[in-house]
């Protein structure tokens, strides 16, 4: 009986993941404080990120692709999407807005 309970507990997360619809990427507004292209980072003063329960603040983020940083500069208003990969916040999309 113990083996069955352990087996059921191991399968539960996989079964749950299959029944929950995927969450769409949240788009967050921010202002660019600093672009550090050589390190693949951008510092943003961002609005709250509800999907990860983060309050509004200014902080650096790594970007998934450093080429994204060529299209933005300090002072730009942007919108971006962020994901958690390997326990790290990573910008997956960023674009300047007017």
C-alpha cells in the first residue's frame, strides 16, 4: 500500500500539469534605466509582474537573446515578457513603445 501512495504522489504533478491550460506570457510595461549589451542585461524600472508576484521596482534582467538589446536604449519606454528559466528571470521579449 505504501508503494501505491508514493507512486500516486509522483504521478500527481504530471497529471495536474496536463489538465491545467498553459498560461499566456504576461506583458509588462517598463522604462529602460541601463542597457548592458556585452553582458546581455538590461536594467528596467518595471510595473508589477503579477504572474510571478513581483512588485514594481528597478532591477537588472538577463535577456534570452542579446540581439534584442540593439533595438532599445536608456530612457525608452518598453513592454516585455519574462520567464523563469533555471531559477533565473529571463526576458524573452522586449520592444520599445511610443
